[in-house]
C-alpha cells in the first residue's frame, strides 16, 4: 500500500501487543473483584451451596445450561481445592460458591450473575464496583469478549465488538468522558477502556499515587495509511506500560481512531505527559 512502511506495520503490531497485555491485566483485577462480590453476597444470603437453587434464576433453561457446563468443569478440574472437596465430601456434589467462583471462567461468571432474578441482589453485587447492575451486567459480557480477544491474540486496536455495552448515565464525571455510542454500529474500544479505568479506581485496594494513575489517556490518532502515523505510534509505544517501583502498573496511551482528524507530534506529546 502506498505510503506504508514495514516499520509502521511492525510498530503498530508491537503497540497492539502491548495494548492487549495492559487491557488483560486491568480486566483481571476487575474480574477478581466481581468474583469476590458475587461469592460473598450469595454465601451470606443463601449459604455455601445456595447458588445451586434454581429459584434464584429467572430462566430455568439457561440455569440448567450454566449448571451443566459448571458441573462438567468441576468434574474435570485439576485444581487442588476441587480435588480435595471431591475426595472429602460426597454431598453436595458441587463445591461451595467460593470454590466455583475461583474456577469458573469470566464468561461463566458473567452469565451466572446476569441470570439472577433479584435485581436487588444484582445491585448488591455491583455496589463495590460503583455501577448499577443495569450497566454492569452488559459491561461484564462486553469485557469478557475483550478479555478473550486479548488472551487469544487477535487485533484489539481499532476493532469493533458486536456484543455492546450500555453507557451509564451517572456519575456525571464519568459520563462526560464517554463517547455517545453509534446506533447499530459495533462498539469501539474507547468507552470500554474508560469504564475499565473507572472500575479499577473503585476496586483498588492500595491507595498510593501510582495505583491511582489513570488507565486511559485519550489520544486522537490518525488511521495508519495517513501521514504522521509512524512517529505518533512510536511515541505512543514508548509511553505504554511504565512499571513503578511497587509493581503497580501505570497505564499509558490508549488510541481511538478519528480517520479525518489532523494530528501532529507536538500535540500528541503534550497530551501524553
């Protein structure tokens, strides 16, 4: 393609690889918080095996599908704590909620959470993450899709996602940083990254300055086949993934594509500082 160099291609490839690692690390932290909140609320209200009660879920068929998949995963799990449960207890056949919360996939977790019939329970689980359940339920499904993309190495930058999230209406400071979703168009990465940053701030245990560093720095970026891309992408790559002394990850630039925008390196460097 005219105007494209191999250096540009490899720089964008390397940027996307680093971007996937950063997003995967961030979603992992959110995932741990959701697992903990889901297991805690169910155990506190219904006991260690209360999550198996079909009456908690609004769709019997989907509940049965989820339970079948989880039962098969438990039966084949190599985890030490699952093996100990199988050898020590004959009934109930399924482990307690805090064990299955550890072993189920993020996609499974999002489906079990979404299937809960009690909206108040869904909101209680969502409370530590600072979003209402009406936003968190589709967001977790959306993040699960993004997480799988990060883990299996397809391109993440400038990709559209058919499984869309719901944009929250509050708090105002969060809403002001989000892009209005395009009607009937695939969801872009930008809004997800903004919400990832918001969720990280809600669930952060350590309150030092490094861990409070923002995940996204919004950066207006030109499409790769236009001038000024190579210098800007190389600058962005240099800013990504700076690790601080306490091991907390300081997140750098996240790109959102504006095909017709004018961008130069002097503007980009000031935005990234």
